[in-house]
């Protein structure tokens, strides 16, 4: 079984695109061909699905890191760097109060 498992894992990154249903279909086909014992099929399918999920998560992490790095290198503003409408309103209120105070109109 381990040799068959290794061959399946050698599908490489392509395994992460397999849905659980496709993996189960593939394992059922292997069972019907006698390449894997029926008693091992569930465990084998679970291992393949887990491996696919791990690869999917690793790919997401890698993409996230690369996108973050690319955005940092071009100096693009991030969401947390942007000033909100409420923050702008507060700044304007404070400036108006300061000007009125400086002109003696307000205390």
C-alpha cells in the first residue's frame, strides 16, 4: 500500500484540487482493480484527502505571503493605513474648534 500511496502523492500539487468525492472515486477504482484492499480503502482515501487539504493550505499560505511581499515592495497602502470617514470628520471638527478658539469665537 505504501508504494501505491507514494505514487498517488506523486501527483504532486495536483492532488490539492481533487475533491473528496474524486479521491473516493479514485480509491474505489483502485479497489475494483485489486490494487488496494477494500479494508485499506477508507484509510487510504482519508490520507489522500488530508494530503490534499495540507497542500491546499500550504498553497494558500504561500500565495498570501507572496502577495503581501509584492504589495509591500510597491508601497501600496493597506486597509489599516487608510483614514476612515469618521476619522476625517473628527479631524475636521478638531481643526474647526482650533480655528474658532484662535479667533476668540469659542473657548
